[in-house]
C-alpha cells in the first residue's frame, strides 16, 4: 500500500463513504474562509485509490493546534476500502501529527457499528447520526411514528407556518435564524460571510431553509446538503419562542416531503450527543441510529479535549453566553467557533 501526499484527490470512487464534508469543495471552502492548511493523503494499491484522508490544520489561541477531518461537520474526509488502507492512512497521519507537533489529531467517520481504531489511536464514542430512510410516499413514514408524534406533525401543519428553500436569496434570513437560535443554546456561531462562502463553494448541492410563523416572523432556519440520493442536515434550529407551534416538527416534515418529491432515499438528521435532548427529538422520526467513529491521536501529556456541552467546564460558559448582548455574541462568536472545528 502506497501513501501519497497530494494537492488534490479524485474522491469519485469513495464519494458515498466520504460524505460531502470529505470533498475537495468542503476543504477548499474551509481553507478560503479561515486560511487553514489542508493535508491530503491518498492510499494507492496498484495505482487504484483504496482510501483517502483530508486533514485540516487548525491553529487557535484558545482551542490549540490540532488536525481534524470534516471541520464543522458531523463526519467525512476519511474513507477506505479495506483495513489495510485505513491503517496505512492513520499511520501516515500519526507521522504528520508528530512532524507538525500538534496536540492531537481527530478523524471522524460513519460506521455501521462503532469500530475499534488501530493501535496508537483512541476512540471517543460520544456521537451518533440519524438516518431516515425515505419511502415513496410520506404517509408511509408517518405510520411508523408514535401516535403522539403523528399528532404533533399534523398539528404543526395547522399553525400557519410556512417554509422557504433557497440559496443566496435566503442568506439574510438563514443567518438571522441560525445565529439567534445558536445564541439561545449558549453556543457561538459563524459569521454571515461563512454561510455566503459555503453557498458559493457548494453551489447547487446546498440549500438554505427558513421557517416562518403566521405573522411572517422567522421561526427557525437550517442548512441542508444534497449528495447523491441523500440530503444531510448540517445545521437546523428552531427559536425557543416558536417551539410551542411545533415548528421543529413542521421543519423536518417539510424537508422529508421535499426529499421524497426529489426522489431521494435518505435524510441524514445530523449528529447529536448520545443521551441529549436533540437525540430524543430525532429518535421520534423512526431513524436508523448510526454511531460515529471519532478517533484521536494524542500527543504525550494531552487528553481527549472535552469540547461539548456534557463537559462541566462548558456549562458555565454556556450559561454566560446566553446572557451576553447580541452585538457581543455576533462580534466574538465567529472568533471562537473557528477554533471548534
């Protein structure tokens, strides 16, 4: 097995395994937005591509110096045809991490069952993603929900809610909905330019979606990525004041109906922490729960970073962030979130 460092890799053969965040378009978008260096590795056997690994090098004054696949995504950027290719790529990543003197390296992947990494790498099984297999008719999916959830979906359709799907024409409203809802959750968010640059790089593969209430006020927003027969939820949130309208149910149901009308086969609801409230909501939609492989290489003296809402030290930060004025959040949020890749 030969490992090749390259400026570009043709990912066509591994497209499904890599996911949208594994594509060159995603890596190039992150590089343009934040200036992070891309390290591309390809595993070749007799001239055939057997695996690929895209690592971006993050340097941040608060969150440190590290390598990561699929920055700001659930998974992607790492795929292989066999364990030999996998281990060869990770061995090269180990050497690269030592050479760059990073604190850690993180590779993210989608797994049928959470698998064990090779020697030198440590698994941290905190996240899953949730795949809705779309039938030919939306009503067939509705029948698989609990009676309570069916009732909530039907109620949401009677609340005067509406939804728009679009591209740069929805940039302003999408950013407003996402930035406000993330602040309510106690999390920083990217700048409007981040969304604009993403849309420009992903083109027709990206759609913004915005939900409005009966008074045409923004109720929530999301970013959805189309790849093959799958639509993936990158970010989607509902404002707290609109949850009583079942706006979240309306949002997901609208995406499901749109996906079916487009002939898609899968709606990936995106990652959530195992045991979180987000996971509870997603499980109502009768998805296939798929564990995500989050594998770490750790430099000597470093532990797996606890950069999630389960971390006790983050609870205070989240509580404070929720109470900050909007202008402070919008100013400093993008500077913080860029290090949480």
